């Protein structure tokens, strides 16, 4: 069936601020769907309250509504499209791209009769299908009716029903609340004494106060399938995904592998047939679907866990894993196309009616941020706790696993062999039994310590095949220690690299050898990385997409062009302090380069983001943002330079090494960025410029710190140098607290220096963002924080423009911004944090890079600031070439969003270390707005140390 021509204008519902359980994978799917519909000549409107994403940018939607995600907001938009002669009436709504938030909103709007009232058709899903899959009892009954196995369970709407269900089913149990996301409110109950508290949490978490009490199949294997169906009822399986971790850990917190590694063909065919039967049973819609299964390792019995009639967290992973853009195709199916009418996005010659074949292995590892949630329960379970993820591609599972470990941004050089192993056997065994963020590393440590593989399997219930793979690394390490660098046989060296060992791991294992020496020896032996194309069809048809991963073989498929080119370094996994706003910046960097006729090359390892979409850059390397990988891509591509300003701290950390090997940093030089990072040199610069700053000192141990603190005067702000998101920062008020803070910091970040600043108590805080081209400086925006100094800027409500600061203060902020930009010879972006006390302006810090706030200001003022900054960095334009017109009426408020509900035991206090996982934007006409007045009244409430 060809396209439904009655659909000319579509509303896409976004997922709102980033929270644990619903992150930027929905930004990716929403953006992809919008571009896919625009290709068909359809007008796309987007509602989403998240200012940090590329999805809410003019380059994605025709009409973008940065409004709270509510039925009232939707109704305002639908009415506006009827009343305004310039806007087309909205014909259809696509709610499957915005996670659970969008689906719940779609159902609520349907119940209130909104879609019917405005003549809007729901596409991509049936409202009835959402009901069937979200209502736990309806789903269970449907599975029984169609003959698909499910775990014994009962529904409960009260304490009494819950207790009766528990008595009937027996322990261990699992509690699954209806209509929640990321496992919110769910959990395992191993014994009767734990049941009441778990049931209460589940009933409260469900918006309908309904839970499913289900038998827990702990230790069973877990799998996911990603499906697509068209209106002709053709169904294809895009990807099979196997969880490395058995049942009991939320899939968002599990290490996952694609394709499935330990599944027998018979069991896979059975699972496939059941998934198709399930999708057909829930409704007749055309679109995407994610199905989760559990398999009994003893006899291959299969039970269905759940089905989501939308693109899921795993759809982004599956799209990047296979090169099959699920959201893009799902959007086309939603407007009537059949699979055989859409072209394969990779080959451009075959149709989309095919199932991808992988000749490589994908490994996803979640990224946690427990360090931000003091006192959090760090054990993994049914409730998702990770804040981001990395994906790696290799020819084998073990190569991909090591590359994923290098991508995590936790200072690991791979899976162990880097001097950071745990040696205490009790700690290791406890960590194997009580899974947390480091269990993968502890498995390797256990093997290195000599714990038998069978003992590890019994405790973890992880499939023996995976454990054997990790055991092989231990054997290779033992063998390597027999050699010195100069007598490693060439074939053995090649094997080490094929198993994912980084040069720095090899150096550590050999001892007394540097990474560079290993690199040089490897090159002398002719062992070079080659790049393979992700082509979806195991090279059966020629692929047209420039999408690559590295491995160690003979043939290199990435042929560098002789064009002028630039590499953009991405920001790695999402984490608190470094979120989706850097992905937004990277996408604009790529677009600016392409618009300037420069080939744009992207390096990143985050499967959730738009920057790693294979049609965003001219060339995408899906690789760890890890020195060895970056270096070899640069050697192959020979770019005119590298952009590090847009990828947060991850990319900035590379600037020094790039400079050392003679690679040009595009924009502000490493030397000038380093002055801003080095507190001593930066303070000397401020002194020279006559700019006030809080008194400070630097210490290398606790004794020195006490001397410094007494000189600068308590309270003091203690922090390590070179960090992002306020990592490790605290406010202390006496010698005893200071000693504890410094000892902990130096323990967590050995070799670092500690900065001790006088903390300006009760000061106001503000910040400025600006763009400099070396001659002129343009102030992008100045924001005033509602909360006082002491609460991290990422956790503060901030108002654009400033609302209460006297003109003399804003003039000083502007003057200091221009002076600092010129003194540091900034080319591109600069963010400065200020503290204001008694109308005197102090500079707290300056960051010559893209900041968390630039995307927010760009949306509020409706000016493409990152694009402008990128063109200035590339040297293709000056500030005077742009006409900048701000369009904001009234004020815009940046609202931080926290994910505390995932950590009920953590106190909701705020301090200098960032804790928010995302943000929303809210526009107000004036300062009489009741919402603003309430915020202002509560401004100091959560300030803590």
C-alpha cells in the first residue's frame, strides 16, 4: 500500500527531560522519524520540553513547541494549527518515538477525547495496543489466550490482594507496577519479611496503583527482539539481543550482546515465531515493537516478559548495531508504506523488506553514576539505575567487550590488565553475588586470582560461553608475561590485538614499557588497525553508507578522500555533568563543516545519540573516544584538524596529546584551554586583568590543604582540577571535614591536585556564554541562577536574561567575559561562571568550550549559536558575517530534572557536585508568574555541602 495521502501534517511527541530509564535514545528516534517524514513532504510539528536535544532544533522539525508535555499543551498546539492561516491543520500524531512519556500522554489525550475532537489520527500504534501491553493483567491474559508462556502471576490493586497473590505463588517474587518506565517501583522479593515494603513501593509507583505479583525466574537467560511490521502484516526481526546478565537485572542495566550468542537455532526460531504472534495479537498497527523473553537454561523453555509497541531503548542500539534505521523506517510504515516499497538505507539498491545479517559482534555496557548519589543502594535489580551506555563493534565478542570497556570513561584500558584490579577475594565474591557497576571487572579479577570458572558461574548464573571468553584473556596475559617487548612473536602480538588488548594494557602487562613504545613496536611489525564497514547484509550487497568500526585484519574498507576534512570528537557515554547537550553541539559541528564544504568525520561510541547516526556525518567511526583509537583514525584520515570543543571533557582530555603529536586543534589552542583549566595560571591571568576572584590555594596532601584553608578562610570549596560536572566537589567548614574530603579525593583521583577556594557564602551566581573570533566577542546570553552559589550550575534553576542583577553587575560580567575571551585568544565558545556578593562580581571559572547552557540559550533566543561558533572555529566565517536577532519575549527558565525516584534512600540535597540527569525549558511572560515566584521563595532550601 503506498503512502496515505490524507496525512500532510504530523505531530511527534517527544520524551521530555532526560531521566534514568528514558534518555537520549528517544531524541535519536524522534529526530530520525521527523527527518523521515519530512523526506515525504509532510509538515512535522514536535512537542518536547527538552532544550538540550537536537530533536527540538529547527534543523529537525518544521514547527517546534518547547512546552510542558501535557494534554493541555497538545490541545493548545492543535487549536493553533486550526486558527492560524500560516499553519497546516495537524492530521496525525506519532506517539511511538517518545518513550513511555509519549505513550502515556497519547492514551490520556485519547481518554479525554482530544484526538477525536480535532480530527487527529493516531499512527504507528493503536491506543488499544498500548492498553493491552501496559495493563499487566490484560497482557498476561492475552499471552495465555494465544498460547505464549508467561510466569505464574496475579494482579493486585491493594495490600490485601498483593498478600493473597504472594501466598499463592510463593517466593522469590517479582513486583511489576503497571504503566511505569525503567522498572520504576519494581523489585524482587526473596523472603516474606521484605514483601510489605516492596508492595507499597510498587502500588505507589504505578499511576493506576496496580501491580503484577509474579514468580521470579532468577538465573534464567534474557533476550530481546526488535520487530517491524507494515500494514500488509509483513513482520521482520531486525535484531536479536542477548543479555550477558541473567534475569534479575533490568535490561537497561544489563550488558547486552547482538546478535544473540548462546541461543540454539531451534530456540531462536521458536522465540521468533512467538514474537510475531505476540505483535499480531496486540493490534493491527504498522510500526516498531520490542519483545523481551526469558529462557530456562536447563531445558530451553521460553516465557514472554513484556512487549512494548513503540521504539524502545534497545531500538537505538539495534539501529546502530545493524545499520538498519528502525525509527526512520517505522515512521514511513506509520504513514502507509509497506516494507517492500521502501529502499534499504544502506545499499540504496535493495528494499527495506529484509532482515539484517551481522558479520561482527556488538557489545553494549551501561554507564552508572553512583558517585553522584551518596548513600545509594548500588546493587542492580529490576529498577534501572544507569545514566547512559556505550556500544562497541568487533569481529568477536571479546574484542567488542574490551573496546566497550575502553569507551566507558572510567579510566579503564580494557577489561583489566591496567593496574586497577581488586585482589581481596572476599570483596570479589561479594561483588559477584551482589551485582553492581563493576561486576564484569570482578569476574576477570576472580579468574586472575584463581577462582574456578564453575564457582563464578554458580554465583553469577552467567552463561559458561561468556565466562570462557573472559578466561581466554587471563590465559593470554599469562603467556604475554613470558616475553619482553622486542621478542613478542608477530602472530601472538596480532592475536592480542584481535582480542581487543590496547597498547596501554600490553605495556602494563610487560612492565617498564610505555604505551608509545608498544605502539611503535606494533607498527614496526606491520600490525595496523583496519576499518570495516557496517553494511547490514554481511557484504552480500555493496553498501553506500560511510559507517565504520576497527579491527585487526588484512583488508581496510575505509578509503580516505583527498578533500579538506575535519574530525569531531564526541562525548562518549551520557553521564551526569556531560549529557545530551554535547551531542547537540557535535551534530551542529558536523552540519557547519558540511555547509562549509569540509568533509565532516565523527568519532563516538554512544549508541543513543543523533551524532552517531550514520547519515549525520560524511563519515562515522563508531569507536571508543580512547587515545589509541583516535590516534589511528587521525593517521589514516590526515584531517586539517580536530574539534575538541564540542564533546565535553571527554574530547578536551585529548587536546594535549593531539598537540604533542602535531595535530591542529580547531578553535582555541590547547595552551589557552589549559590556562583556563589550571587554577594557578588562570588566577594569575585574572590578577593581571584586574578581575576579582575568590582567594584560593592548591594542595597535594591533607596537611597542605589545612594550611591553605586557614589562609583563604572557611567555608571553602574543595575540588580536584580537570573535572566536569563538579565531580568530587564539596563545601567544608572546618579542618576535620577538610581532611576527610582531601583524603577521599586523592584516593579516588590519585596524582591529582586539590584546589581550595574561599566559598562566597550567600552570594548570587550567574554565568555568561560568548563566542569569540579572535577580533570580536559576542555575548550569547547571560543567565542568573535562582539558587545561591554553592549549588552546581547544572542543578540550578537559571533564568535568561538576568532578572534581578543591577546594571553595574551585568556590565561587569560582560566586560570580564570580553577581557577573558581576548586574553585566552578564544576562537569559538566560552562559558564563565560568576559569583556576585555585595554587588562585586567574582569570576569562579572559565571554560573555553561548548557548555551545558549554549543549546538552552540557542533555543530560547532562536539563534543557531553552535553553528555560528563552529564556522568561526573552522575559520570560514567571522562574527561580522552573521546577523544575530534574539527572539525571546519575557524570560526562559532552565529547569533541572532529577532522577531521585530511582534512589529512594538518597537525600534530596544539592551542593557543588551535579546530580541532575536532564533539564526542561519553561517560558514565562514576566516575574509575576506564580511558577517563578514559588521557585524564588524556595531557592535556598536544598543547599547542602
